[in-house]
C-alpha cells in the first residue's frame, strides 16, 4: 500500500498584501489559484479558507467573509504549498517533479445574484450537417428573492448572431436555480482538426428591468465522436490516434504544453 512520506515533504509559503476596489464591497469575492503542485492550503487575514490538491486544475475559494473593508485596511493572503499529497501518488509517472504555484492567481468579484456555473454540450450530425446545443445554467442569489432574465446568444466566427434564447428565473425563497436551454440548428460549420471552426456563446444575466448584471461566455464547436465496430470516427471520418508519453523538460515553463 502506497503512503505519503512523512519526511522530506517540503513546504513553500507565499504571502501577498492586497488592496480591494471599494466598489467590490457588498459583492462576493473569490480568489482563484490556476495551478499549484502538489497540494496547498490558503488563509486570508489569518482565517483558514480551504485546501486543494488538484494540482493542474483551477480552484476557486469564496473569501468574502474574511475581508476587511475599512478605508486603508490591508488584506493579506497566505498560500502554503506541500510537495507530497495523495495527488502525488497519481502523478508519479512524471520523470521530474516541480512544486509550487504554476498558474495565475487572481481575485474576482460577483454580484449577489450571479451565474455561478454553466456547461454546454454540442453535437453534430455528419449526414445532415445539422447541430444541436444543450446549455445548463446555474444561478445563485444570496437575497433569495427576485426575478431574473437569462439570455444566451450564439455567434458565428464573424460575430453574426446565429440564434438567441431567453428564459426567466424566479427565486422564491431559494438561493439557487438551475435551468436548461437547448437548440437545434439545420446547418452548422463542424469542428475538426483540419477546420477548427468555433462559435461564440454569450450568456447574460439581467434583472427584471433588463439591466445587465453579468456577462459570461466561451468558444464552442460542433463535432461528433463515435466508436463503432473497432473504428473511431470524428464527424463520420475514420480517425487513428497515435501518441507517446512525453517527458521533455523546458527551462522556461518546465513541462511541454500538451
């Protein structure tokens, strides 16, 4: 049985003082650690906030309750990184281990009513060249009341509107609302390695006066991946994947970009 070494588990400490924009007061403030190896804990103004060991995955922490808002007050963030953790046992195939913060670290704020999460899945039918999209949106509202309007726009690569979807969300003594928006398109440009065509999805949250509260978005592509009869196809075309485990090292960013 593998275990985490109790010795030679080196620790690194990061300390930073920050000043917050005054217009962030009353909003929810998060800190995101883009990547840190192998595991880390975080404190804000001496208050423990959380722990993560997803070394290559961004982690977000709500630090609102730990912050000072008086004029002239400084806030501080401490991140304690550990060399070895349970996650290390899954990463031992790597020839070298570089520990510490590898990704961007930044603060951001969100209004009391906001888009807490969203996910989109697109599919493509090669024969008809049609496409479909399913969008799941999660809203949160700490005030637990009010009506809000969700608008989703799909734009092509030239910025032209392909379609628009709208849906109302009502918080009736609830702090969270989930909704699903779906659409079907008679003809779309497919994504492939030869033609990586991407659309832009824009999601807006508005209040009942149609004032925009928050805007999020991402790039999406329509493709179909299937495996049948021992053949892998992408958009109906047989595809062979060849690859090796790469272990090269670089002086600037350490590991090669996959």
